[in-house]
């Protein structure tokens, strides 16, 4: 476990009530807290700035700047699944309350994403996608779930999207990419090397790259023309993809609006095919 988080969890039982609130917030928001100013962290937790300063010195740091630097370094080290599971035990006191807290934290992740989202970057990503000759989506491990969702709707709407999920198939799939294509990379801590390498290759080939990841320190960002971020950190052995999926929903919807005329005709033809093959149940009003 990164040393900072070990120090916090070790000292947690002896902390004051306010200190425990700060500690639990820090442990539950490992990808966003390193970027917060002292006043912002104090506001999020609901304590005074002086309390945050005292918390940093209680942990052994000279002040908040040194504590913040340690947070950023700890974030780069990436926790293992075992370490994440241990953190969840340290943070959540009661099982039922832990479940309710997780719902609240997902709402907070979406709210935080909307506050930090650059609409200029978002709209530029939409421009790249709608004008691309081909769209290659690179995702591995649990991020494949997001990649599959993105591929399904882009392929239905645009008919030019392909998901690359096999680490051994990236070189063959991306071999002929050029400046008219777009590569969309999805990866979250702990980042997969294969996805990072695929984006690096795409950048070298002059292909436009869109990264969907969890923060600006992600190893995907240096290779991306546009980076869209949404927190996925969660004090558990799994990541929370609620905020990233919300971001992807917005991206798909924006692309759909931009290409509405072309998509409407295509969808009308698809409805006929779906009826022919009896794709949907007659008992359901949803597709």
C-alpha cells in the first residue's frame, strides 16, 4: 500500500471526529483530493481550513503543500485490489450504511465531473468522432464494459466503430490507421500498459486520440489530443464506472444530435431489419 494511505489508516482509530471525517474523505476520493486546494478540501468535508492544516501536521507533514504533494505521489503508485479492499473495511463502519454511502458517492462523482468538464474539449471530441473515417476504441479488463457500450451505439449510428480488446490484437488492428481515423482509449487506475501503448502508437501515426480516463495525471493523457475525465476511484476492490458511463452517455447523445439526419434514415432501415428478425419482445415497450 502507498505509504500515505497506510499512515492514515494506522492513525484513524486515534483521530478526533473532524480528523476522521477528513481521513475518510481523503481515502474515498483518492483521485480528486490531490488536486484540491486547502479551502476546497475543507469545504468538501465541512470543516475549517485550520482543521485541514492540523490534519496534515498530525500525519507528520510540515503543512498542506507537502501533504498535497504526498497525495499526488501516492496516487501515481496505484493500489492493488487487496489494498483497496482493506481500505473499504477501514472507511465504512456498518455494512448497510456502506451501501447507502456508495450511492451518495456515485452521485457526487457525477456532480464533480460536470463541474470540471471542459465543454470546449467535449465538443472538440465530438467533432473528431463525427468527422472520423474509422473509430477504434481501445479498452482492456473492466474498461471493456464501457468500450462495448460505446462501440455498440457508435456502430449503430455511424457504422464505422470497432472495439479492440485483445491485447495481442492491437498491432494488427491499428496497423493501417492514419490521420483520418480516431482512436478512443479508455483506461482507469490501475491503467493497462496495452491501452497506453496503443495510444502512443496512434499518436506516432498522426491519428487523433481521445482519452477517457480518471484524472489529468493518467498515463493516457500525454498521448491524447483531447482528454475527458471522470472519477472511478472507490474504496472497494472494484472501480465505480457510474461517472465515466454518464460521460459516455453524454458523448453518444451529442454525436447523435450532430449526425441526426443521417442517423434517422439509418435507424428507420434498422427498425425494419429488427422487425424482420423479431429482435425485440412484444411484451416490452423498451428496446
